[in-house]
C-alpha cells in the first residue's frame, strides 16, 4: 500500500527532531509555532511568503541545533543575502559570521551556495538552505551538490517563499534534500506520465489526497499568519 511504502521510505517522522531548548521573545506567535514545529520535525521545509520573517525563524532554528548538539550550523544563501542575514543575526543577538573558505564559524556560519564545495559536512550539526528554490532544478549540478552535502546532516531546514502548489518538481527535490522520497520516487508513487513529453506529469486521481498528506508531513506553507490560525496583525 502507499501508506506502507511511505512509512518505509520516509526519514522525516520526527526521529531527527528534538524539543526546543531556546525560544526568544522577539518571535511573533506564528513564528514561534513554525520554529517549534521545524525543530521537532528535525528535517523540514518552511514555505512562508515574503515579509513573514523567515530570517529570524531560521536563525532561531539554527541556534537551537547549536545548543542541543554543541556544534556549528551552516546557513547557505544566495550571494546577495549573506551579508543581510549576518546583520539580522546581530540585530537579534545571535552569533553568526560569513565564511568563504570553508572554515566554520564558532556558531552559525553563513556562506553562499557557490562555496558549498569548500565546506565539510562533518563540521556541522545542521544546515539551513535559505531561498531553497535554488535546488528545484533537479538535473542541475548545484542541486546535486547540495543534496549530497545535506545527506550527511542530522538536522536540515529548507526555507523559501510560498511555492506554486502545482510546482511538483520543487516538492520532489525538496523531499530528496531532506532525506525523504527522491524526485524519481515521488513521480513513480503519486504521478502518471501523460503522452510522450517528459515534462508532462499529473497526479494520479486516487493518490491526490495521499500526496498532500505526505507533503504536509514534512512541509508547511503560509501566505499570512491567519493561514495557521494566528492574527494577521503582527
């Protein structure tokens, strides 16, 4: 059955997570809920629309991993974002520093995706992929390098703005990066191929509910706090 298959393949059933050890006052209630969920899950995708504070969420997640395992966390970002993230960390009193040579900072190391080959995954207890839509191009060298790097990581967090609900490629590459079903396994499990064009895939009618149940086991998406039952006045 699909349920038994997913139970065998999924690595995300909360086994990699832990109870939060630090939850600062500067988080809004909906952010606190997101971070607590992601920490308990251990390996998760956080899809929050622009302006909802993904930066403080990922910084607090990283700080929890550091305090739990007493080892650094790596945050990978696009080139233009790394300096901004370090400034955000300073604003919230969280220790973070950029690195371009592969040397970990004492706590949070911020680096550009292009520098991932210089880092050793054994140096870190966890990794955050900021703007993680970068890995959706599943045939790309960057996606493969990131997925290989993450494969050795106990704790993993992907952060991106709310993806298109029909962007199944992003769901597959995200799951694979988090250690769940690979992109190919996702297609084989939930989708059927239409015609002779390799890009034409559609959800099997009987598998649609199971597909979204599976996605919800490792991802959360919101465009506004009220999507999760919180006030939008934040």
